C-alpha cells in the first residue's frame, strides 16, 4: 500500500526532483535515497549547477553568510539565501529562492522552491512544499520521545515508515506559526494553517486551520 496521493500536498512542478518524488513508492523513500546515495541527485542536475565547494552544488546567485555553516553533500538552488548562523547539515536540497535563516538548522531535507525557514527553526528529515513557511522558533521534530520507529497517517491509512527519524511532509503554501512544535511523522496538506504556540501532528488535511493549545489531526 502506498502513502501517495501527493496531490494533497503539491501542485505544479516546483522542485527539480518533483517527478522523482512522484516515482517513489512512499514519500519518505526520497529521504532514504538522500541518505544512501546523494550522488543520484547530483547526476540529475542541469548544467547551470556548479560545485562551489566539495560536495556543495549551487546555481545562480546563492547568498551564503560568512557566519553560516554548510556541509556537503548539498544542493542549493538559484536565489537561495543561507543567513547568519544557519547550519546546513548534509543531505539538504533547496529549490529556487529559499531562505534558511538566522540560527536555523536543516538536515536530510528537501525544500521545494521559495520555502522559508527564516528564524530559529529546526527542520530534520522532512519535505517542504512550494512556499511553505515556518514562523520564528517553529520546530519540525523528527525523533520520537521513546525512540521507536515512526508511523505516518494520511487519508490513505496508517503506514510504518521503518525510520526512527522522520520529520514532517508538508504541502505547498502551508503556514506554521511561531514557536509551534510539529510532531514526528506528520502529514500536512497544502494550504493548511497552524496558529502559533501549538503542538500539532498526525494527518492534517489540505486547507485545515488549526487553533488551540494542542491540535492533532489524528494519529
């Protein structure tokens, strides 16, 4: 059984690897491939991408602050900004015009075009769709408190991912408010809004607006 459909998440083709993601049996297979064989992604890059430093491929006007730390392998799309104090911690792919901001850490994650994680965010083992935005201090938790492998639920059912680290799979134009914590293995449909200061997770359907002190979409 497959955890697709991706139409709950993504519209259009706002990533170099959107079609590859669609070919996966499960979306988190993309994260497995990034960990196991990042060279697959490098081999699919168009010719305007160049190796800036060993294992770090960029295209166009990429801005990397001298105080930021970028570890390869990584692919940074044109117009991406890596701001002061950011930590890009291996196996990271960004699309066009992304922002990785002040004191933000990101690892083993795929960011579609124009994703913004601009202030004090943590993004681990996650996929973020076109124009997804995290408010200041929002965290995508990727590890269960008990250390067990992570299950994921969406409208197609409940799935064992066989991963002990899995953040969120987030659709296009999702807004996550300041100081939210998103629980491991969350599926957040396109255009969902999660208000500030919430703990939220599970399956959150497209267009959902979550308010309150704790909001879960069913696990």
